[in-house]
């Protein structure tokens, strides 16, 4: 298994390299954000260990650029900053995990094992299909570059459909994932919200975005334009 360590502190980089190689990993090291970005794009890795505070591009910027280029290698962010907002920022831009310095080496190895078990899959920070773009961080939605004014519930339903792009989602599944567990009303409420959502995202006479599969539910596909 090949790991890229992007860390500018020599002692930390050396310790990580030695420890990981003792565990049988192949380790590449980069000491700047730019070098880390280049090595990540040039050589396939199973995991990237990415420090936040780096010269040049910081870890957040490296992570964001990798995700923008479709690189979905699992990323473990390392940082001395332990504020909740710092953790949230890293996860929101596409990191898979977060570890605060100082850390226990066995805990680091456990995090790496967990990341490699997940495997590679696309985890985009922006959801797109049928000309729609949804940013889960800001909860903003646009179609064809024009901003759309959606309610919180409408955004929740659209986000779930986009995250399951190409798969038919039933009304019951939408109800389970987009409504509070205390809701005990009829599933027909899903039809009402989807109807309102369609009126906002599908211009009169324009192409459909949300397709109905009779008797099954709803689906968004890239070709639904």
C-alpha cells in the first residue's frame, strides 16, 4: 500500500515515514502544498496524509484542488488546530478524516485502516445533474447558472435525489431521509414537495429534471435535460 505524506515539519515527516514503513507501507513525502499536489496527481496512492499548515498552498487548498480534479484518494488531514470549525472546513472541502496533533500512533494506524476499508468512490463537494448544481455547504442551488430560491425541505429532497443520481428513490425513502422522525403524516407530503420543487427548478415548457417512475418513485439522471 502506497501512502503520500504531505508534511513540512522534518521531525514529523521523518517519524511518520519510519513508522509507516515499519508497518510495511510504501511512503512518498512532500514538504510543500505544491509538491504534495503534484505528487498526488502524478502517482496513484491508497491514502494521503495531509498537514493543514503548509508553505505555499495549505492543506485545505490542496484537498480542494484534488477533489476539483476528480481525485478521490482518501485524505486524512493532520493539524495542530483543534477548533470545531477547523475540522468542519476540512471535511466540507472533501477530506475523509481528521486527526489532531499530537496523536497516538496506534490511533493513526486505525484511521488509515478505516479509510482504506472504504475504498475509492466519488465524494464530490458539489452535486450536479441535469444542469443543476447544489452546494451542500452553503445549501445553494442553481440551474444553468441561475440561482434558485428553494425552501429547506426542497433543498433536502433535491440533495437526496442528487446523491442517489440515476437510482429511483421511493416516496417512503425520501420521507425517511428528509423528514424528522417525529413526522407521522401521510407520504403524500412528498408529492407536494416534489411538485413545488419541480415548479422552481423546471422552467415552464423547459426540460424536466426530476423524472417520475410510475409506482416506484423519482429519479434524477444526467440525461434528464
